[in-house]
């Protein structure tokens, strides 16, 4: 590990505390000049580190930059590989590239590897839409799973799990209660704070699923600009009235921890109970579209019904006007606001 990385780890673990150059040099087993060089490099990266002659160095408690070192402090599984990039097209695409490449002697990525970025230039949403990913205010992350054959039939549920993991993490760390709009959007006060896009890579030879990439985008702080077309729907965890804010590193780590736990429990579906209890659609009149029938520009293909329940595989049970029921496993719904 580089001096810069070791130093960042130490400073993240001692936010708002003064650490003398001598103390740090001793801990890292390097010279004070090397410490100073690493401090300058971190300051150049944008870290708010005060350097004072007598007191030494102090990372501001309000510093909120994503880093593998900062996330690592809160991770329950310490051996995970976490990669944080200042900018990327899409963390899902980057993780896919890393997972599929790495042949020429590079270490190949393992289950549980995570790629995060401060900013995505081509953040991807569901159904070919984009995902607005401005710098410094959100968490854009993708986590890799390599399901074995036994898990293949449950894999469809990782998206459901991810929504529950985010809701649980936000409750634990940010003390805010969110709800989930089927299938995988997390809402706070009727505004969307998180979207999830799961992509699978299949193995041509076996026809099975080789990799699953769960991409999670969370709006943590209000960004400077919000495009007009999402102003009405975009929410964020914290606004200007929140005095105590968890760092994005802590929130990201909490989501990873929760997701890992739920993934291990995938076969017993323990998360379905919480998914149901957080659902904001059960009992509501909805419009729905299923793949291939999703409304085009005309909107003619939308149908209407009442969401009555969620089954054990995360399917939404919808009652139609003739009393019959249909289970949706994928697709799109909108809540009818006219009733
Ligand atoms: C949606 O709401 O339509 C899904 C949005 C998913 C966004 C996340 S951000 C991290 C990961 N990388 C992407 O390009 N998309 C997902």
C-alpha cells in the first residue's frame, strides 16, 4: 500500500483529530518528509486537510470524498476489493470490463468486488434510460456476484435484495425510513432517492449465468443542478435541514454490508418480508406495462389494476377489473394519482 493510501486510512479513522507529523511518520514507518508529500497529494485530490505547525494534520469531519480507504473502515468483510474512480462512463460497464478482462496475469475480479465512482458520464438506468450522476453528491456503485448453478434460479432476486439492502442501510446509518416502489426504486418522502440496474453476463458454453452486476445509484446530497425533466421526481437523502450527515463512504459501506448478508441468505428469502413491509404499492391502483407491451410514445399498452401483494419470488400480484390476477415479474408500473 502506498504512503498516500496508508495516510488516508489513518486520517479517515481520525477525522477531526490532530495527528502530528511525527506520530504519523512513526505509525507508517516513513520519514516526516514522506508524510508531508502524501498530505500534499491528498490535498491536491481535494481532501480538506488542515496542516498546522504545532498540531500536525487534521482531516475535516465534513470531508466527504469517496475512497476505498474510507469505505474499508466500515466494511464488515475486510478482504473485499473496492475500487473508487474519480470519473467513469458507467460503473456497471467498468466492472463488466474488469471482470471479463484481466487475462494477461492480472488478478481477476472475485465475487463481491465493488467499483464506485464520484461521477458517471454515461450512467445507465433501466430500459435504456440514463441515470443522472453528478459529481460529489451521490454514490454510484456496482457490485459483482458470480452465482453457482444452485443459485441460478434465485439470481433474479438480487435486484429485490439490493432495494432492501439500500433501505436497511439508509435506516441504520442515516436514520431515515424509505419505501420501495416495485420493482426496485427506493423512495424517501415520495421522491426517488435510489435506482438499481442489474445486468447479467451469460456463459455461452453452459448457457448459464456467469456474472451478475448489481448497479446502485443513490442520491445522497442535493446536487447543484437538477435537470428539468427529473426535478419533480428526484429526491436525496439529506437536505439543508439535516445537521448530522453520515459520510457517503459510511453509507456505501453499509449498503455493501447489507447486500452481502442478504446475498448469503438468498435461498431462504429472508428479505422478502422487509421488501413487502416497505412496499409503497400494495393496495394501490396502478398502471402497468410488461416487456414487449411497455407503452411506446402513445401509452396505449398500459393496463390498469390493483396491486394486492408480492409473492415469494418478488413478483407483484395485480388484480384486474374482471377479478382475475396476474403476477408481474418484470416491467414498469406507475401509481395512479387520480384516485
Ligand atoms: C434506474 O433507476 O433506472 C436504475 C438506475 C441505476 C443507476 C446505477 S448508478 C451505478 C450503476 N452504473 C450505472 O450505469 N447504472 C447503475
